[in-house]
C-alpha cells in the first residue's frame, strides 16, 4: 500500500472515464479488493495523504472543489 497508489487512483478517476465507470459500479466492500487486484491498494490514511498532496497543488477553487467532491464520493462509496 502506498500514498503513490492513492494519488494514482485519484488522478485516474479524474482523467479516465472507463476506469471511473468501473469503480462507480462497485459496492463499498469490493473497492479495496478491486484495487488490490490492480496493485493500486492503499489505506484510508494513505488516501488522505494523497488527497492533501494533490489539494495543495490545485491551481484554482474549481479544481479544489472537484477534488473535494471526489474525496466525498470515495468515502461514501467505501462506507467510511
């Protein structure tokens, strides 16, 4: 598990619509297994670190809000 995986996951959800659609179709308990199968697993703490890393690099408020919405979706989807 790693912060790098969390960053890669966030960026891929933002940029790859087929990846995004695949993950949106999963239930909360399936997400960690699905990510592990793709060698992209990370803990919730690592997700937060990745989120914070990307958040401070946002260029404008719109980008920051989009990132925040993705974070909210992730925790709702995971049931956390």
